[in-house]
């Protein structure tokens, strides 16, 4: 119910009463007592709030309200994490305690990393305000955890703008692009890996036990693919992560991991290929790193092997992809 409360508060600040908003979304007031809502309930609430407030910046305003009370039990874990990157990993691991409406993905690069949001909508398409709120919340969350001003290197949306440019720059203070392949925030690795003053490993273990109990009480989703992909993403730039190493990181024997992957129709090579693809697209388009160095950092022994893989992923060579990305950025600047 974290986002439900955030939407209600943001709408009230703009003069829309809770009763009016719930009625417009066809949601009974008694449903506020439920611990979780269907995704389409929350989408209807967002749509109604955007319509009743008439504010094109409603999603951005709602996202900036994210604070210590927004993530229930997960908030305590976040406050004791050693770095911002580890805090984000906590959010990824316990995402379902916050919301079923999407997942976060970290794509690590040599100097910076993308924090990407993948919406998981129900029967109704998400309101664009929901996407904008999540990205605004990422920045608000980072500032809250870091206890300092956070400036992303870049923000991009997979949708068109719904408000004036000034609204976006007031929240993000960085270059912003629209109609892109994904929605996400690009953060400097120095910021992500800086030690946090409130880190407390002993307290984190206590909160982790409670959060794990709460998570286990929910209906179990198929999370193995997400756990594997998240681990692969963190390992890519130091080595080619093997399935045996993945099993060890997840606390499983190689045979148990293989059995679980087979039962969920997962293929480790495909997951590794997807992770390499995402990391390569980011590095080629958003850094000036030499193309051969990018290939080597992702475990391709020869430039020709990297070139063939990149062309299989995109239909273009890395050089062509970089030229196209630079042309798109010039057009939007």
C-alpha cells in the first residue's frame, strides 16, 4: 500500500479529498484497510488523481514525497545498508513488500550505472504519471539514504513528456530524454559505492530476518530468474560469471540450481547473454570507452566475437550503434 498512501497524500496537497479520489477510481473506502491491492486498483487511482488534480506534474510531485515511511519494513533495512548500491539491492530483493507493480534492474558500467524501471502492469495500461513518479522516487530515495544532494548523470523515459520541461529539471537537475528504449536513472558509481554513515551490519541482519519472514508469507513468485539476473549484473565487469558461481552465491548446490532452473524453464546462457546485451548497449551508447575495451570487459576474448554478438542483438555494429545514439542525442539537445 506504499504507493496508495503516496498518491492519496499528493492529491490531498493539491486539494483533492480522499473520498472524492476513491469514488472517482471506483474503490471503496473500506479497501484502504487491506494490506495489498490489485495492480489495476492502483492504476485506476493514479488515473483518477491525474484527472482530478489536472496537474501534468502530478507524478513527479508524488514521487518526490518518498521518504522513510514509504517502504514499510524495507525502510529499516535501507537505513542500515553500507552503500547506496547495496540499498538498491535490498529494494530489488524485497520489491514485493513495497509493490507488485514493477521491478528495478541495475546495469553496471565502468564509471556509471543505470537503475532501470520495468513496469509490470495488469489489464490496464499504466498511467504515464506512475512511471514519472517511480523515477522521481528513485532520486528522492537516493537523497534520503545518502543524506546529501543527489544529481543523476542522466534520466530517460520510454514515454513522451506530459508536462513542461521545467518540471522535470526541477526534480532531476540533469539532461532528460524521452521516447527511449527504457525508463531509468543514470548514477555515478562513486555515488553508488560511497560508504553510508548509518551503515549497521548487525541491525541489518535483524531487519533482514523479519523482512524475509514477511516476504515468505506472500504468495511465492517465480523469482529465481530475477535473483540470477541481479547477481549476473553485479559480476559482469570483473569476470564472466559461471553457473557454478551463481549457485554458490545463491546458497544452492549446482545440482539444486540446475533442477530449479529446469523446473522454471530457465537457461543460464540466455540470462548471461541478456545481461551482456544490456551492459553493452549502455556502454556503447552512453560512454566514450573504446569499443574493444567494452567487449573485453564483458568477457569477449576477441573483438570479432563481440562484434558478432552485438550485431545479433541489434542488427548493427557497435560503431554504428554509437553513431546513431550520438545523432539522437544531438537532435534532442
